[in-house]
C-alpha cells in the first residue's frame, strides 16, 4: 500500500518539476521578447578639461555620417565646469531602433553664442542589454534541467 502512495507522490513531484521547468523557459522567452520590443538606449558620455566661457552643449544625431543632423536636446545642457577644471556629462538617446547605427555630434556653445561642433561619433543601438543573453541562458538551463528531472523521476 505504501508503494501506491509513493507512486502518487512521485507523479505529483514529476508534474511539479516539469511545471516549474516550463515556467523557467517562459521566463527566458519573456525577458528576450521584452528586450527586443524596447531597445536599449544609447548613452553618450563626454568630459571636458576646462570650460572657459562655455554656456553649455547640444547633441545632434544623424543616420548617416554626412547626413542632416537633428538637435536632440530640448534645452541647452548647462556647463558645469570652470576655467581650471572641466566636468563629466552624459546624454541618453532613448529614441533608437535596435541594431541601427547613428552618428552624433557634440556642439559647444559659448556665452557669446559662438558654436563649435565636434567630429561625429558612431554608435550602434544594441539589440539587447548585455545581461539578457546571460539571464536567458541561465533560465533556459534551469528550465531544461527541471523538465529532464521531472521526466526521469520514477
């Protein structure tokens, strides 16, 4: 009689392992789909050594190195440096398409409104964040291990 009880418990354990394994596989799929539907933004960082008479900065973007560049920031990015020390800056472009290459130009705006654009810098929007393949692979591995254990349990 105890054999029948153990068999029922084993069958229930098998189903639970398989169910949890499938959930791990679904988690991996959800992570990948969510990342592909919302591309990773491009972050532009720059640093100045000194800022004499600098009012601030503008960021321009184009899809071709010699194409038309469009201003991205709504307001001037204010200068934080001074004549003896510069500052670190960051701008995030969230309106990107995964896998597409963009060209950015940094424009220095002086207090007298003179402007100087730097040479273009190329960025390619990542398909997914760096952590996605790692987490997805671990989720798939956990899911498959649990499913195999569930199928092999007697």
